[in-house]
């Protein structure tokens, strides 16, 4: 190839660019002429070809195109270039998917890119192709060009700034509104302002606020590029124009679905615009053109979509006659809504009271399924859009449409310019904030080597793909494709055996290890057990994790700020699984580390501070604040059981397999550690004169402290002992010793996280197994960690409340056995009583209270059910804890490790499946993967119970 370009980077050595000759330019000009004279517009369901809009040969062309676009509201593709005159179609409303911009040299790319962003048809969705009409001799310009493009967020070359601002400001324009954004003590506050702060944190942006006196001034800030987003109320949106919405009201936005008018406008189809002879002539012309193109193989054939007669089958679009609440009121149409929603959320100023027909959620569904179009139906936006999309599949066209104005105008809207590259990033993060996930995306996890984010040469080939115009004329197309995460590979039995053998701490027994079990258990079964393991976390704890990261980045110690600066949520979960000690016991923090180092007294309180010292440093160990988070994280898996699992089983194999459940599910749960004052849950649960003083961070102010973070999570005020004193005589507190009080409310809310997680996980396991689950529950934090005998009753009462609360969800749980807990009842339920539930296949869940070994054979009505066992774990130890010292009889933790596979299968150092990439989130609607949780659509229930569900722990 003559004058072949000199390629500096080996990765791009397979890309060739040809010399521009007169013949090439001639063909290139022909291609440009074809674009100018025959614009191609590709729509969702059809194609249309017509001559140029200003062509003298077809005076009706503009009317044809206008009519066509009016019938097709969503134009998905339009090919244009700078030689094409777009001014003649300025009044038409559609987005251009692809821009082809011709440049003579690479120096013109940046200027052309900037100019392109000013084009009214360009959006952040557009793909932009820069056609280089001269040969490139050197590609050394690429780094500087791409750096410029990415830093300016130009066209489609936004590599990372929309997901990581690198501390550049996210400029927010707004005007004050009571309760949403307002000043208090000279500082901005309110729910919208807090959302903006979270948004900035998640985008790694700095905060820059632009307060304005009114909506017009605020919008001008956005138009003039002085602001990136504009925070407004939904009902104020009509005051501004040419702006694009982000998620306006999130998951709770209530909208009105209206039946479409039955009248269909004239000219339903483009087919009626021409007379039949015209269509026949056009069809023959198209066929001849196709044959001609095929014969001569024009370059345009590779880039332009052929037209067809499918335009005659365009689905008609109805006129949406009711768009505003005022029009809804004037129309007098019936409005089906729940009484709770109508009386509590919809403003009475709308004057819609006489139009309501009160229905519950099930009746709403029945109205939709029966296609009742006698009135309007109030629903969440998510459910409304889902139903309308499904309705299109069933009937070919939607029976309902959504009224433009939302019915709950008190919510907020975040507006950006139509061409803003931030739209998708802000949308996504606002949705996560409103779903209480607060996740920051991560392309990799530095502590989960089994999770691979694939970014290889094929992605760069997409970015720098060389297409040819005419004969050997080339141009570079800059595109960006987001890399996809590879699914976790299956873990093999041999892999676990090898990593177990390489584990630095010696196993005290081998009877529970895979290499021993493989002698009598099928390898397939053991591999199923291995790959069934995953960490599981309550959705409310996920919220706490996110707030913890945000807090520590801002207000942590120097060491903490450095550690958490670039840490994502999945990295935090992996850290909690991998950086814990091997063993950690007693009020003096006796420990053993993976390195083999141990000590009878550990100074864990110093970890993360300037006083930390080897080997207990934040880089290698969890701080006490992190251990408190780790205590909310469980691990679950199937397991083989080698004996009954009693406290003194010592790993001895039971020869009579008929008396044990040889296989079941086991879940590690962690209770409250209250034996050591001043750390862990003691800080929130216990109030003493010595601890709850201003010097220790207890004071009734809103300072951003870690104590405030945890106390507010549990719904408690940060107060001193004396500020609490007037509450000590209430049921909220129990006096446990002189000047020491136990906060029963906080304790129950902390327990609820672990209990809910176990119940939801057990139900999901049984559901997937197609059977019922028999749950074996042991006390957590009720042994050496407890400080008051009344904790037993609180534990059982909390379990009863959580079972009742989740009873509609737990349809696969047959019975729950509370074992070796010194209480005669579980709430109001005695042994043998049933927690009734209408949804339950057995009518309800049986409560059993007895002294039973974890792996005893299930008999009678429970024979064949799935055994799901809990065991008491530790937030700063590997599964087994004292097991790794050889103390096999000291607690239920080593007893579980001596009778099941948890020492290997729940150990993140041995089983790669125990990692954040495999995390499950326990929600009131069931168990979800992290990906499912991010995009989940909760049921739109309007009764008060499900409103309480969203608060979950405040029930």
C-alpha cells in the first residue's frame, strides 16, 4: 500500500489507511451527493426514502416527510454530514443517531467536535464519525486528541468523566423551596440538597451550588452552561423549555393512566398520502435501484439502509388529549385510586375529590387486566410504563397513555440540557439513591481476583475501526463501547482442595475438609456445595455501608481517607471478608492473624489512627468501625453434615447416617458483642454515665461523626446520659446495673437485620429447591457476649415480630425451631403454635421451642424438608473462630466448623465464590443478586403495611 502510515502503537498495527487520489475524491464526492440528494431516515419499525426536502423535482416531499415523522414520534436514526442542509427540517422533532463529519486533517477534529455539540440535533446518544479525507502518517496525535475530547465531555467520547469527575465541580442551580432546599443556620439543607450531595459523592465530584431567586434565572444558568443540573419541583418544570428530565420522582412517582380516545385522526397511514399508481411506480423504482446498487457495488451500499414498502404499515398514533391536572379535572373522568394515596399524597388543591373511585391494589390490577377504560387509573410510573409496554405486546397498540403531568408534584426533578453528557450518569445514580442502594460503579475489585473486567483489543477496534469510502479512501470512526463483566467461573473441587492445602493456618481436623469428604461423597455434590456459597446482606445494611464509605472519605482519619478514597462498595464487602483475623475472642481481643502472629491482648481500638502499630494496622486488619459493619454480613451455602452438630462433636464422623441430615443449608449469623465497653454495638445499645459523655462524642448535635452515622441508622439521637435520663423509666430502656441502661429499641433493630436476612435466605433456598424449609435457629450474642438475661426474651420477641412481618414472603418455610434458648415462648407463640398467613401453603409457620441438635434427622411432617441451620459467627474471625486454635468445644462457632464444611466453603481465602461479586441482597420481596437489586422494580402496593416495608426497621 503506497505511503502506508507509520503506526506507533503495536495494538493498532492492523489498521491501514490509503492514499487519497483524484479517483478516491471523485467517489467520495459521489457518496456525499447521494447523502445530500437522498436522505435516509430509519425508524423503529420501517424505513423511508425520499428526495431532498428542498428538491424542485418533488414539491410534495416536505409534506410527505412531515406527515411521516408526525406519525412516528420516535425517530431512531438519521445520517447527515456538514454538506447536508439541516435548516430546512428545523421544525421537525427528532434525534440524529449518527453524524458523519468530514475533516481534512486531525487538527480539525477538536474544532469540529466542539461545533458539533452546538448542533440542535446532537444529543449525548449520538454517534459521531469523523471522516479523515487525508492520509494519516503518524498516530502520535491520538493521546492528546482523545485527552482533549474526554476532558471536555465532547460527543460520544466520554470515557470516564460522567462516572468520575475527579473532584471537578458538579454545578447545581436551584432556588429555595420549603422542606426540599432551604437554609438553616446559614447552611443549605433539605432532602433535595442531601440528594445532590450524595450525587456529587457518587460521581467523585466537588460541590458547587448556584442559588437563584426564581425558576427563570435558574434555567438561564443551565442554558448558559453555568450549571450542570437544575433542581426543581415537578410542577415548576412547565416554566422552562428545551431541557431534559432525569428521574423526576423515582420509584414513588404516581402518574395517571388514561384510556386513549377512540377517534383515529385522518391519514392513519403514510400509504394514504399517495395514490396506488404512485406506490406501484415507487416500488418498481426502488427495486430497480436495489438491483443497480447490487451490480455496481457503490460504497454507499455499506453505509446506507435501503428503503422498503414497510412504511405503509406504520402503527397509528393517537392524540393524547389530556395532559395536565387542570384538563383532567375539567374533563370530569373517573379516577381509580387508593384511599390512602388520595387522602395523604395527592394535594387537595387539585380539586379532584369528586372524581375519585377508591380501589385497592388488587382491584387496580383487575381493572388493568380486564381493560376497563371507563376511567383513569392512578399507578406508579414504573408499573404504568411496564403495563403499557406489555399491553402493546398483547394488543399491538397501547390501550392507555400516561398523562404528562405527575400526580405527586411535591417530588423533585433534576433537569439537564438536552445535549448534556451527564444525563445517563445522573439518572443512574439518582435511581440508585432513591432505591437506597447508593452504589458506585466499579470496573474491578482489587480483592476479588476471580472477577475480571474484560477490556481488550476488540474494544479498541470498535473505537478505531477503519471503514472505506469508494476505492481505498479511509476514515477513522471513534466509538466507545463499555466493557462487560465476565461471570464468575465455577469453582472446582480440586481448586478448593488445593487452596485449602495451601492455607497458612493448620486445620485442627480433616474430617470436614473436601479432600476427606471426597472419599465417600460424590464430587458433583461437593462442587454444588462449593458453588452454592455466597455472602448475603440486608438491603438496609447495604445503605449503611454506602453511607459509611462516604462518611470516611470526608471525615475519617488520615489513614482512613487514604484507604477509602477510591474504594467502592464491592471492594468494601471484599475487605470485610478477607481482612478479618483468623480468630478473635474475649474482652481483651485475643487474636490470631493469617501470618500466624497472635497475642493475648490486642489493641484493635488503635487501628486506623495515628497510634496504630504492626501487626495491627488498617492496611491488613479491620478497624472496630469495620467490624461493626462486618457483623451485618452473613455467608450461606449448602453443606455436608458429618455428625449431629452438638457442642462437643469435635469433628467425629457419625457412623449411623440415618439419624442425621447429611446435607442442608448453613448460614453464619453474628449477634451483638456487648462484653467489651465502648466498642461495637455497646456504643449504641448501652447508655452509661461513663461512656455517654461529650468527650466520647455523645452530644445532641448533628456533627458528622461515626457515632452519629450508626445511631441515626438505628433511628436514635446522639445524646448524653443526662439527655436520655427522662426516658429511662420507659419501655425503651431496661436498667441492667447501677447507672447503666440497655436501649431495647436499638437492640431489636440491630437483631432484625440478621433475623430478616436468615429468614429471607432460608425461604429462597427452599423455593429454588422446590420444597419446604425447616429452620434451626440458635441464639446469637446470647452467650458470653450478652450483658443481661433479658436479652433472651428480647431476642425471641424480635424473632416473633420479624416472622409476622415477613409472613407473606415466607411461603416456603414450614417450621422454625428455636434451640437451646432459655425462653418458654417466641413472642406470644408457644411451641406448636402457628404464625398464620393467608399466602402460606400450609396456612402458616409452626413455631417450635426445644433443645435440638442442629443436624438431627427431620421426621414426621418435616421429613424430606430442607434443613436450614444458623450458627453464631464472629464479625472479626474466619468461620470457626476458636476452631483454628484447636478449641473445638468452646462455642457453637467451632462446633459448626467441626460438623459442616464452613471452615472451607465459607472461607473467602479458600472458596473464591465468597466475594462481593457473588453478593446477595435480602429484601422484603425476596433475595436478589446485586445486579438485580440495582434495577429492581418493587411492587407498587398502596396499603400502609407496604409503605412501612420501605422503612423496614422502623416497623
